[in-house]
């Protein structure tokens, strides 16, 4: 959760580093894609701080300014989200998220994605039904393949790789596992840990 400007700066730097890891700093072909995804994440991070400040420690004219900024950012995020195919709830993803390309990506407000996660296209991270009070909780350094669905109040251990088109509806407890299938099962365990 972003609670101050220093944390905001750290999140933005980590997100930028994760994106540049994929595309590099001297871009030609991927510049347009990188810019839109980076812009989306930047607005999302600023909105997270605005929302925190609105809920906790502002009053008067400052609160009005934050409400206006929050409203503006929400509208811009929705518009850019339609273009990219993204619907990421605020305060649901940790710093250093890497999204490789446009395509459907939905992360529910009840979900929690850890630091330095790598997400490919057409991914859903959310609840199974409206009765779920919690969403999936993903650890750090999780890689999610294209078309994967991670649903329900489950936990996914750090350093896990979720295969393409996998449907994860049960906990993945062993760190460093590779998970695939419908429903997803652990197909390989990392014995080094």
C-alpha cells in the first residue's frame, strides 16, 4: 500500500525497472506499448496514494483537490484500461509488476499480488463467486502465463510459475513450484529451496 511520497517513488521506480528489463531503455518497436503500460501503472500508483490520503489524513481544501485528482485519474485509468484491456484494482499489486503486452488483464480488489510479479496476457486474478470474502494472495516473483485464471481465497507461494491457460483454484504451498493444467496441479517442485 502506498501511504506517502517516498513509497510512491519506490513503487514507480520498481515498475519502471521491471518494464525496462523486458524492453530495454533504447526502444524503437516496443516504445508505444511500453509507454501506455507505464502510463497506466503510473496513474494507478498515484491514485493509490490519493485514495489513502483521502481516507486518512486530509481535510478542507486539500481534500477537495485530492478528490478532483482522484476523479480525474479514475477516468483516465478507465479510458486507458479500455485501450489496453486492463482492469486492475488499486492497492492490489505490489511494486515491480511487469506486464508484457496489451490484452485482457483483470485483478480483483480482493486479490493481492506480491512484488516483482510477471504477468502475460489474458489473465484473471479474482474471486470465484460473490460469497468469497477474500481473493487470491500471490507471493513475490510469481510468473503467470497467458490465459491463466487464479480464482478464490487461495494462496500462491513465492517464486511460483503458473503455466499458460492454467486454472488455479487450490493453494500452491511449495515455493518455486511450476503449476499447470485445468484444474491446476503442481507438475514440478524446486528442490533447491
